[in-house]
C-alpha cells in the first residue's frame, strides 16, 4: 500500500505564491527584475537630453531641422549634400535621443503600471516619463514652428528639469516599501528639506533667464532672446544658489545632530552628495562667468543643472522612510 503524501500547509496570508503559480498570474514576472535598471536608464536619459538640448542652443542649431516631425519637408532625417552644415545633425541627434527616451518611457509604463504587488498610487507614476516625452515632443515642435520663441524654449527646459525630478522620485519609490512615510531626524529636518526642494525652483528658473538674456540664447542676430539685464539676472541666480547652499548646510548640521536611527545614515550620505554636486556646479558657474561663457563650460553647466535636480530629489527623498 502506498503511504499517503504529507499534507502541505496552506500559505499564510500575504505569503508569496510558488514561482510557477506567480508566473502564471503575472505574465511579466520574468521581467520585473529589469525595473530598477529601466528606471535608472530613464533618469540618466532625462539628464542627457538636457545636454543635447543645450548643444542645440549653444551651436545655434535650433532650426537645423526646419520642420517637425520631419527634419525637412518630406525628409525624416537630414539630407546630406555639399552645402550641409553640422546643425541639422545636432538637432536630429537631440530628436533621436527623445525617441529613445520614449522607448524607455514605454518600458517604464509597462513594468510599473502593471505591477500588482505595488500600490495603485505607485503604479500611476509609471505614466509620467512617457507622458513627459510626448509633452516635450509637442513643445519642441511648437519651438520650431514659432522660430525659437523664448517663452517656449524656457518651458522646454523647465519640463526637462521637472522630468528629472519625477524620474528620480520614481526610482527612489521603487526601492521603498509601500507603508506610510516616517520622518528621519524629526520635524526640523523635514521642514528644512522641504525648503531646500522649493529653493531649487528659483535656481532653475533664474538659470533659464540667465541663458535667455545672454549670448547663448540661440539668437545670433540680436545676441539675446529675453530683454533682461544679464548682470542683474546672474546676480539673482547666484544669490539663489548661495541661499540653497546655506539651507543645505543647515540640513547637514541637523542630520549630524540627530540621534542615530533608521534612515539617518542614508540621509546624511544624500545630503553630502548634494553638497558635492552643488559646489561643483557653483564652481563651473563662476568659472564660465569670469572666462567669457565658453560654450563647453556652459554645456557642462546645463548637464550639471540636471545632476543638481537629481541630487536634490535624492537628498530630500531620503529624509523619510517607508516600511
């Protein structure tokens, strides 16, 4: 007689299902391990496209492609001929990176929005990168059709900065649990962190105005696109950075005075990283100002703005934990 098989205990409530059953319920289970890599690629891509967009402006290639979505009427890609300049290829390269970002955004949407193991609010964030790329494509088309109108060019950069922030938020949330947020270091730390995040807005806004009022605004005939005094706007931009830096130092002092606890070491590391990025960005800003705004340094400063946005989001988000 065959001995009876031992009884298999029922899984506890909330316990993970066996792999084969889980795979049948989630057709994308085998790809879930890609999520963090895709989210990281999205953050990097959002920063890089600030750099390629800056290259378009710094080389006066904004109208390198005279049409949109085609580069030229009837031609999707630049047409090479003896009179060709580098401008169409710089503009088309920026558009190509936007296309790649759209693919990454679609992957984010699929991997995040369909992950039933996470909360609905987290899954809703999956639509942000792709929606942002689509919005940027529309704004870029308007910029070309309106012959680089300064308001739309400024909006173009502002949306890029916002996408870097939301992409950083999405990456950070992916590594957290879905429990309620718990402050790290107390209320004072949380308040200073919020102020730090808010101060990033005038830094980015005034930085855009500095560029638009200077020689790298994208208008070679006039030399500027915003009728503002470059020196006054530059001083305001510099002042906002100094205020940001002072607030960051206050945050570091509070974090190092805070009692050791969950999340405090990570919050300290995030704040120190932000200080390093801020100091590097400030150094580049002063060097470019006193050396006559060389194009290469201005381009690096633009990429640095994207890195500063990411580092600020990273530091602020580490000021709370989730179980």
